C-alpha cells in the first residue's frame, strides 16, 4: 500500500514538473541533429534531453556494473551447486 502511494506521489510530482517546464518554456527552438532539423518548444526540448540523458546514463550503469555483477553471481551459484551435488567419488551409505 505504501509503495503504491509513493509511486503515485512521485509520478504526480513528475507530471506537475513536466507541465510546469513545458508551459513556462514555450518559446520555439530549432534542433539540428546533422541529418534532420526540426522546431520544438523549449520545454519539450529540455524534457527530451533530460529523458534521453537519463536513459543513456542508466543503460551505461547497467552495462558497466549491474550486468557483470549478475554474471559473477550466476557463476558463483553454479559453482556452489556443483559443490553441493554428490560426486562420483562419494560413498553411498
């Protein structure tokens, strides 16, 4: 219950901040991405830049830290499972 309420609260605050940034920065700006050019409101350009930066940063963290640790954990669990299973040399009593 508390997690759901916290999630809704954070989502509400994010929507409010997004609306504020969008409405307070409505001046059109030109965005030039080498092969394509388009015009966006400044607020939308700011929010898109923040969102893309957040996604790229989180992806880099996942690839650099989380994925190697998960692979290391998988190897450790497999090694532990091999040690726990009875081998061919153990006597059956």
